[in-house]
């Protein structure tokens, strides 16, 4: 298992910043208590971020992450919100909303954009931006596109 701890914050000039603050290899089957201990240690001791300044935790739906958030992090960071990854959220919501025309369009769009350089070029010219495509290295929902 590995963990990447990324923080997002608003800087004094009011711009949104995102920094990878810690990346670590953990034991193969990490427990909720050790995972939350890792996060609390990094945020509190190493970065000296006060608990009332932590607003949210975002993670995937792995049971250890859910347990760490609900059982250990939320009681410590009382002003925070425990949230699943937005990609997972979009995927779950998208699966519940039955929109035959949108689903048909998105499937055709994704097929065209992923296979045709000419289609991507035309879209880039007309809309003055490159069409979004699925990432080969990052899991996300096609509902984000």
C-alpha cells in the first residue's frame, strides 16, 4: 500500500493551491488507526496545521479509508467533512440517473475522441480547447468529461 497526502488550501492572495506533502509506502494491510495516525502526525506535528483549519478529507471508498475518516479523523478534526473522491461520487450518481440520450452521446463522444486524431483537431479548432479524454494513469469517472 502507498499513500499520497495532498493538501489543498487558499493562499493569502486568494488563489487555490495544491501540494503533495507526503508520499509513503505503508505496510501491506494498513488498519484505520495507523492510517489516521499517519495523517494526524503529518498534518499536526510535521506541518503544524491546527485541527480547526482542516475542512475536509477526500478519499476513495476503500473500507480502511472510510473507517479512518469516520472513527479517527472526524472526532479529531471536528470542523472537517469526510468526503469520498469526486470521481467516485460522479460515477455513483451517474449510474443512478438514467439519461439514455446523454449516455448514448457520451459513449459516442468518448469513442470518437479516443480514436480519431482528425475529430480531436476539429474540436480543438472549433472550441479553441482540446477535448477531455480518459487518463491512462488516473482513475476517474466518464461523467466528469
